[in-house]
C-alpha cells in the first residue's frame, strides 16, 4: 500500500492552462504541472515506480491522501505543528482582516487524520488500484476564514489585498505570513483549474460502511 498525495493532480494542464478538468482515481499523467513542486514531483515519480512494479506482477494499492488535519475524535494535532504547512497558512490567515475576491471561493479540503487512517485500512484489500482518500466535504476559503475569525471577512480587489498585506507585514512577524504570501504569489501567476474528485472511492467506502464526517461549522 503506497501512500501518495492528491496533490499529484496538479493545478492546471501545462498545454491548456485555462481548461477546467476533474482528476479522477483512474487518472495519472494527464499533462498536469506536476514538475513545479519538489514534494509533488517526488510523489508523482513514486507512483510511476508503483505502476511499473504492478505491471511486473506486484499487488499494490495507491492511496492519494488529502490535506491531513487533527483527529476528528478529539481535535489533537501533530507534534511540532509549526512544521505543518497548513498550520502555517492558518496562522497567516488569522492575521488578515480581508480576503482577495479572486480566491475567496476556492475549496479548502480538510481530512481528519484518524478518519483517513480508518479509510485506508478499509481500502487496503479493495479491488481498485487507486483511491482518493480525502474528505469530499470541502469548505470555501471564505467559510474557513469566517470560522477562524468568528466573523465574515470583507472581500477586496487584488490591489487592495496587496496593500493590506504590506500593512500587516509591518506589525506581524514575517514568518507568520510566509505561507499566505507564497500562496498568494502562486494564485496571481497560475490558475487552479484541476479539481480532484473521489466519487469512486466514496462509493467503495460506502459499501464498506464508512462515510466521511461533514465539517462542524
């Protein structure tokens, strides 16, 4: 059982960056921008080795895991949480007072680590070669921000947001804002037009008596 990441889907097709497309369990190399990120590149190449071994007779399953967060059972998060990129993003998000309109509606998928582990155990002997193990009940960025800030955050233009970022950098530790700055730079230069889906995996899990929990809002 190989643990991969749903991030192998990439964000866009290299030769058709504005085309919107779903990334299913049966997909692998669809021309996405998998080379852009070192972590994703390693996971993509690892899947290639698994596929090659399967072709030579190995019995294997690939589990493309989503964005892991704390346990559903008690909210416990990982040790050394400051090393978790999503935790860093949340810290930066909480330091903001506005959101850019262009990304406020993007889906933020959050997969509880204990539910993810239980799903993988159930799927380890299932017949399909690849599963997308992430919670399909995603929150929009504006919803996540509202939960964190306990209020609806105003949505502004790109220029207004960059002015706000500049002002926050004068009063907030730069390392707290680093992940937000990185993601905003990406959002300005590349589209997010590939959507991972898990319909086949969810159907298989339902047969096994498992259902993902909806986020508590």
